């Protein structure tokens, strides 16, 4: 089965506009398996995983590094008849060209490297289960040809020229950080292999387009860490603001690592800002992202300063300011009206 190239979805770099999800209750797993997310963008991913999981279709997962492709592959496997059988992930980009053939298909005793024992490749080890081919576009061209032949025939030889043919019953899921169509046009990926792998493509959205999922995930990681160490650490209000404002170019992996580092460093209250080196280029005209508040300041003044500084930060964009402040747009308007009425009354 193959798909027409016109039906292949455009890569989502930059992300699809399912961005800025409505507020999700904190820590509400709404996903298959351990993949979490409440944003519309992730709900769509879960819908696709639920549909394709129980089938035998090859899946191509695309998405930036750290966006959850491996976890998505595991979720697909867990939803298939193959769960309970092996799930094996192999990183095609990390294996030297000379070794990839043996890694995938194994080698016979006395094979190319004069091995004393035969080597079992991942196609044999994953038999009956699922094989995730990470960074599939980094596979050498001749290996891509061989892989295509194996996927079509479900048979392989442990090495070129060997005469024992092995059968394989493996569901293949492939993943790449690259745009697959660009990989084809630049000659990195065979077009026929793309069609064979991308019977069912799924694009993982970058974390920055998942709205409140950032907080949901951060809270989830913190709950896990607290449970492991019997602590009750929590995020400071500033850390929550950092969660919302950072663009997380390393996606969920960066978020997870950052929460873990902050957890180790904190006695009780986790700060994130000092751990984030690159917060991306500042928006033109953006204001500094800190506010100094005098101890003993009136709550009214403190809230007003925070709201006004946040509005300045987002250059007057009330929707984004309300999102960052964690209040509805209506509440923000009411507060601002209150301030101006108070000013009118006192002038
Ligand atoms: N939606 C999610 N819910 C919970 N944890 C997640 C989610 N997405 C990713 N993670 C976690 O983030 C980390 C990175 O995820 P994963 O390895 O699946 O990303 P990837 O897209 O395969 O990255 P790469 O392209 O670098 O291989 C893992 O620790 C994973 O458990
Ligand atoms: Mg991966």
C-alpha cells in the first residue's frame, strides 16, 4: 500500500496552528500510555495513534528532536496485537555505515568482519513485534534499497550473498526530525521508501505550539520526582511564568531535564529561569522579564504592576498576556477597566 505524494501532509515546521490550547486542568493525562497532553494539537496525535495502533500499517513519525516520537512509537506498539512482543528502537544515524547492515539484518558466522559467532540483527530480535527506525533519513542509500526490499518481501538475508533466507514479521515505524519531502528532494531518502514507510504519517507538534501542555508536563515530571524522593517541592510563581514564556526549542526533553535539574538544586521551591540559557532572541521592544516587588507592597499594587508589566512584555497583546497570567481575557479586561476607572475617579 502506498500514498500519493499529494496526500502526504506538509511538514509542521513551523508548527500547525493548533497552537495556544485552551487552559487544561493541571495534570490531566488525556492520552494513550505515558504520552501526555491536553492541547488540541496533541489530542489529534492521540486520535491518530488510537486509529493506527491496532492496524499493521507502517507509520512515519515526524517532529523536532525531543517532541516525543519514540514515546509515540511505543504507544502505537502498546495499542497493537504486537504488545507483549519486543519493541526495539534503533538509531540509524548513530551506526557507522559499515556496521548498519549487520545491526539491521545480522551477520553469519565468518561474515564480512570474519566474526566467530553470528550476530542477530534487530529485524530478528524484533520478530513478532515492532521495530522503530530512528533518523531513517540518515541511512546510507544502499541500505535504504535493502530495507525497501525487506519491507516488500518480508524476507531477508543476513548478509549480501548469503544463501539462507530468513522470514521476518516486524511492524516498522520510522521517525525523523527532518522534513521527509525535503529529504527526498535533497536525495537523502528514497522516494519509494518514503511511500512505503509513510503509509500513515503522524507529525508530533513542537512543545511551543501545545499551549498549557507545558505546565501540565512540568507538573507531571515534578510529581514523579517528588514521589521518587518523598518530597513536596513546588514551582515558584516565577518558575511558572518561565514555563509559559520559554520557547522550549529542545521540546519535552529540554523541559524534563530542566525540571529535573531545578528539582535537584531546590530545597523546596523550584526556580527555572537561571537554568535556561537560551530563551531565544528577545522580541523587539520586549521589556525585561522580571519585576521587583517591595516586601509589604499592597496586593492591589503588586497585581497591577504584574498585569501592566506582562502587557508591556507582550506589547499590548491582551490574549497572550491573559494566557501568561493564567486568567481569562474577560478578567484581564475587567482589571484594566478597574484601573482606569480608579484613575478617573482620583483625577
Ligand atoms: N507527551 C509527552 N508526555 C510525557 N513525556 C514525554 C512526552 N513527549 C516526550 N516525553 C519525554 O521527553 C523525552 C524525549 O521524548 P522522545 O525520546 O520520545 O523524543 P524524540 O522525538 O524521539 O526525540 P529525538 O528526535 O531526539 O529522538 C523522553 O524522556 C520522553 O519520555
Ligand atoms: Mg527519538
